[in-house]
């Protein structure tokens, strides 16, 4: 006689699959895992970008200029700690690299921001703008060498009779005009 199957309350319940038994915890853990991996990927990308930016010559040159300037040291209270760069823009076109950035500076006496605009053509960086804006409103130009700017009018001075050009009296000598300058930020000075 063949074995009989129990019926009613004594019948065995068919075993459910893994998903049916575990979906209540598997869905949130899977979603959190995907979100966590996206966050880690973003953190790695930002960290790599920040490290690459800090190794860039324009950044290191700008920080070095600010650290060596006595006016910046006096305004910020000695040595300062550079913060996380913001408003960074770096682009390379036809071998010319252009960089613009702002770096917060945390000093013992005051805080400030280092603003820089630099171009690289070849190996060396040339700064067009480099200054520190202190939180009290003071602006320290790091490109100011103490000489008169090339676009500023020269202060007239007395000429010795031997200094005048031939055929002109000392009062008639004309001061030479400064060379014309390009206005920064215009696209006409970029070669494509």
C-alpha cells in the first residue's frame, strides 16, 4: 500500500524561496549599499581632484607668494593655514593653461582669501591677478613690486640740461607714453 499524504492541518507548508523570506532587509541594505558606494566614489573623485590641484604649480606658487609677503603675515597674524580651494577653474587650450581660484586663509589674527588668475605657456606660470582680501576689507596686492604700474602716469621730474634730447630744451622734453595694455578677461587675447 502506498504511503498517504496527510491532509488538512497536518499538510507540510511548501518552503518559500530566499527572496520571499529576506526581502524586508535586503531592499534597504541594497539601497544603502548603492548610496554608500556612490558617496565613496564621489569622495575619492573630489579628493583626487583636490590633491591634483594642490600639486599644480599655480597653487603652490600663489601660496608661497602669500606666505613670504610681510604685509600678509602682518594682516593675518603670522603664518596661516590655507583652506579648501573654491571657485576653481582650470582649462587647457592649445598647450596654454589658464587657472582661476580662491583659497581661504586661516590666520591666528584674522582670516582672508587668496585670489589668483594665472596662465601657463610652456613651463612657467604667469600671474595676472594675485591678491589677498582680508576680512576687514584690506586688499593686499601680491604683484605690487613697489614700482609705478606700467599704466600709471609718471611723476614729472626735473631734467638736467644734459638729459634733454638733442635740439630740445629741458622744458620741452616729452615723457614717453606707457605701452598699451590688453584688458584682462577679453577673449581677443586668446589664440585658438
